[in-house]
């Protein structure tokens, strides 16, 4: 009997080890945990020239890249790319838990959903940003008949149910319920039935019009997923064609890239069609650069997509945040941005005179375009334990 108990204890011990290592092996949105929309690589990928420089910023980047894990097992920065003057000037990378080179975007994917939405407008699939959405899935919810720009600007009036403004969390239903990213939209909308958007008397300042709008900024994962699934619904059989246009034809990615689905492998079977979009995005670090490079070219050439991106900047709103930016040390681009437009962060504190479009994701993911300087910065990280001020921000301060 004693031997049996010993064997049971040993077996349980090793099972627990397996669970522990299995838990830490894959981060929350791990690449191999989700079903995904796969977007094929280009046969004519954009290639970049390099002219690597050595200066105080590159030295700090190297120091951050080479930092050892913290006591909590955090890695920090794993990739930093600076593209400037038509060449890559800083290119630092180390191996991490992100296997096979696929870096999660986290909320950078929200911005990429906006990019895809711009393509859908330019392709005639959906109406312009000032029109109301026609989307049966969100009928009898606060999202019904919303003006698309309100969704893009995170002013859907959904802060009493989901989002950062009241709950300090962008994806939990009422702050502590289910993660809205993990449930297909037709199911999660059942929880939103008979809801109405909040109209805040104080409202939000529209930077472009100089007027007070009736709703405040509320950073919400649900809002982005409504946009994405609306585009999936409107494009129908052309959804994959649209993704191919954005990433394969225009960005010319070198490896396949992926958007996640809201159905997980360990719970539900894959479905080839339907509204299962979630903004989670995976790409190689150089392909993030290629995507940003494509956006910069559209902006510079005033294409339809360029005009869409400029309209996001022109219709940006104030975040209404009251922060002491000079004393904070745990900064990221979203924390430093004072305005928001179309799922992008704008007007970085101290750099409001510059036209900078910034994308930011949980754990320190950054994809930033400085249109004035024709500069792009890409950062991938396992967490925000790196010197953001003396790497990213200090480089953006340079003319």
C-alpha cells in the first residue's frame, strides 16, 4: 500500500511539473493555442538595406536586449528595429519564448484591424467612417447602428459593460467576467442584449473639429472585435481576398501572417467561415516593419488608404487622461499618447508638434511611424520591463 501511495505522489509531482511548465511555456495568446486566419506570404517580399549605427541609443537597446530574466521570469525586450533614412539603423534581437519567430501583437492588432477596415472602405465593401453600421449580429445591443467612427475612436459608450475606463481592463465582461476575445461575437452579444450606449455630459474633445463630443474614450477589446467582425460580415467570401490585398500584395510580407479566431483549439472545432474575428495578430518582426512601411508609403502618396489614415488623425479625440508624464517611469507609447483616433495613438506628450502614428500592445509591443522624419520603430517584448524612455522615446525626440 505504501508503495502505491509513493508511486501516486511521484506521478502527481511530475504531472504538476508538467502543468507548471506548460503554463509558463505559452503566454496568454500563444500562437499554437488559437485557430487563425492565415494570410500567405508574398512572392516579391520587400527587402530592406541596413546601415547599422552605434550610438547612445543603440547601446541602451543592446543592454536591454541582453538583460537576463527577472526574478519573476520576465524577459523584457526581445526585438528592436529602427528604420530611418530608407535603411535599418538598429537591428537587435534575441531568442525568447515566442517560438519560430512569430511575435504576438496584442493590441497592436487593434490598429491592424483599423488598417483592414480602411481597405474595406476603399474596396467598396463598407460605407465611409461617418455612416452607421448595418450589422444584424449586434441588433438590440448598444452597438446597433453605431457610427463607424465612434467604434474606431473607442467612443461606443460601452464603458458600463466592458473596457478600461471603469474596469481597468479592456477585455473582461464587466471587469471580471469572461474574456470577450475568446467567445464568438454572436454568442457574446447575447450578454449585451437590451443595452444602450452611455452618453457622457462632459464628453470628449475632438481635436479636429474643436467640439465636445457626447461620448468619452473607453479602450475596449469588444469595440475592436465588433469592427473586425462587421468587416468579415460585409466582405463575405472576399474576406480572405481582402486580407491578401492588405498584407500580401501591399505590405509584401516575407512570411505568412495571421489573425486569431475567437475559437480556441482546446474547446471548439475550427470553422472555415463565419464571424470569428479577434484582433490578435502574429507576424515576424521584419513583417511588422513591412506593414508599417506600407502604411507610411500610403500616407506619403495620398492614396485611398493614405487618406483613410489621415482621416483617423484628423478625427482624433482627446483621451481625457490626467497623468504626470514627467514622473512616470513605466511608460509605453499608449501611456504617453494624449489623443486617439481610429484605433491609433497620436500626440505623444512632449512631441505633439510631430505627426506620429503609434500602435501599442500589452507587454511593450510597439509599432510606431514618425511621418515627419520617415522613421519606423518596431519593438517586441515579453513584458514591459525595458527602458522605454531611453530607447523608443529618446529616438522619437530626434529630428
